C-alpha cells in the first residue's frame, strides 16, 4: 500500500523560490545503512558503493525486456575529442526546441531505457528524447559486471557526451534531464553542466551532488524520487544533500516511496507497479510543467 503524505512544505521567500519534501512512512532523520562518504563528489560516492558486495547483491538480475512500439533509432554523436558515442533518439513529431536527455541505470542503455524514451516521446509528441550511452555500447544483466561498468565510467568522457548531446540539440534548446540509479546521479550532473539551458531535472534513487559550488550552477528545478528501503542512497544521504542545497534557495521537490531501490524498473523482480506508476506520473507532470510549460 502506498502511504505517501506531505511531511514538509514551505516557501522560501527570497526570489519566490520554494522547496517541498514528501515521504511515505515515518519521519526519521536517518535510515540504517551506509552514510555519505567524506567525499562530496557524487560520482565518486556512487562508485564507492559499487565496490560494496552488498550493494551489488541488492541489484537483482533484471528480467528480459523488449522495446514496445519503438519509433526511435540509434544515432551517433561526435565528441569534442573526435571520438564517437551512440545514443537512442526519438524525434518530436514536428520541429521543437524541447529536449529530454535520459540517463540509463547501471545495466547500460538496454531495451528498458529505450522503452522509457519511447514512453516520454509518446506522452509528449513535441518533445525530442535522447537516451545517452555512458557505457559505449556495453549492456549487461550481471550485477557484478554492472558494478564493473559503472566504476569504469570516465567522468570527463561522460561530460563530453553530455556536451555533444547539447550541441546536437542546439544552442536554443531547452533541456530536461532524467535518470535512474547511476543515471539519476548523471541526470543531476548534466543539469548542472547545462546551466540555464536545463529547465527540469529528475533523479530516481540516484546519488545527489553534495558540492555547494557545483550546486550553485544548477538552474533547473529538481525532482528527487527516493526509496525508503534503499540502504545506500537513503535518508541520511539525502538529508546531507538537503543541508547543502536548501540554503541556496533553489526549487526542489523530494518524494519518498516505501519501496526498494530500482522499484520503478519493470525488469526488476522487485518492481512495484503501483508506486512506479505514481512516481512516473510525478516525473511526467514535472517535465510537462517545467520543460514544456504546461499546467
């Protein structure tokens, strides 16, 4: 049973910005498990978790999944160093400067993520959807291999992929970012990198950035979707993020679900369809409001 209710809502008057936090169980400051590492580098923090055998074991082997009614296709982006990176692209029905960059989980750019791109494109025909590939074509269903791939992601190359995607979208593009798990952290990194071109940022149970200097560059409103039963990216970690982020008086909304990590992935054996649907509705409405300008 979902038990979502608002535990905190307030308005930060400076500049008219606000912050709201919601949860679905008891109000507690911390949760059993690993706390944030001393590093405030979100990507390094996630990589540190990938060294933990318990974290690896917590990721159940995904079930087979196939793209449904796919309209998209793989395209090739050229990076600033002249290397190439592939991405899955679903073009808007008509010319549009609205773009959504999607970031995959630690399994790679598989059919589940491509299907998510198709889903957002179908919901909003005026939206270009581009699912980026941080693994350069590698996909796995093995938790051990996924941990290895996630640790091997080169941060500099990741940012070059984001910049190549931005150039592909164009200087006038208005961009939203969305990602899950590993990709949740990269969604936030992309929104920071994109500056004022970023109009919405959604992270599903991803590692939030903790560096105040970097967070000052986040112009996009943020929606964070987290799981109460996630032992690693837990309330303690998110509370640490809020302590840094709240004083910056930027727009954000946090939603907590009484579920496990990766609860929104239908290929996850512990997939929770009711909570996944609710989270998806929140994410889609957030994208529609802040990126597409719809009420």
